[in-house]
C-alpha cells in the first residue's frame, strides 16, 4: 500500500523569504503522480503543483517548485518570495497511474505554514 | 464556469440519525471522489464514482454509502451517525474523458462540515 509522510507539522517563514516543505512516500509503482495541495484557513483545497514520476525535470509554477528525487522517494516543495497569502495547510498527495483508472489521492498529514510580515 | 458545489455547508445531527450530503461537480466532469477530513485521521478517501459506477471504496464501514446520478451529481449517505463521524467532508471532481486517459486535475469543493452531537 502507498503511504505519504510529511514530517513537519508546522513551519513558519518571513515574508519574501524561501521555505521548503518536505514529503516522502512509499510505493512499488514505477509510474505515478505526486501533488502539493494548499488549504487556506476556512477555504477550499487548491492544487499548487504536480509532478509525473516519469518526468525527470522538476515541476515549477511561478514561485512554487519541487525537488523530486524518485530513487529516494522524496518530493519537497519550495516556496520562493513567500507571501502572506501563502499561509495555509499544505498537503502532499500521491496518485496511482491513470491506466489503473482511479483518481484516488493518498494524502500526507499536512504541514501548517505560517507566513509572518 | 462554476466550481464544485457542496450542500449543505454545515450540518448538525445527533447520534443515531442519518445524513445525506450532496456534491455537484464542475460542468462536464464525470468523475467524483469523496474524502473525510478530521484532525486526528487527516484526509481519508471514502469512494469515487465515474459514469454512475463506484470505482473504488476506502476503508470505511458500511454505514457510509454513496451514489452518482446520470448528470454526474453525487450524494453520500451516512447512517446511524456516531460522534466520530464529525468531520469535514470534501468532494472533488475531475474531467476524466475516458478510461486510462492522462491525469486529470481534481477540483475540490468547499466541503460540508458535519457535527454529530
């Protein structure tokens, strides 16, 4: 069974600084998808970034980038130039490959990020 | 285009009662998944539906059930409510065009917060 581990329950960063959130996972699959989702306080979950395991290049989305280490089964999220609006709960999630016809996400326990002015 | 909507947003029930939650996916989305979010257990997968068929079910007791209608709207039902069923129930939809097609981003609704007294 797949598992996702986020070892940092809480983190804080000052505005404009850079912060990295950690995520490790366990799977026997060779192809899969990894995601970071953001859940602001009392607001709905939105997708921040995704990574296909077959792609060696790390995904980037504006200020958000990942460091995907397939052999180490590590998938960290780097937020550059942190903004107050980045304050949220961040979840790392795993999905099996689409040929298995499932959209089921397996989530980590989350990291609560606080951005201070 | 309207996002995923969930009704009701808040619900208070007493032990032993039953409850039905509704989810309307984004127009054109045919895949709907449900998750339970609690402080203790985090985000746990309940079930997913595609074209009115349940594809996967999480490790929840038979008191939890769901269905999907021909217009892709989905409902989940919890019978004989227990205190531990208090949670935020999230629905997510995705545009799954066909079996085995590339990964589809999941869009989450705002959730239904269920409190069981």
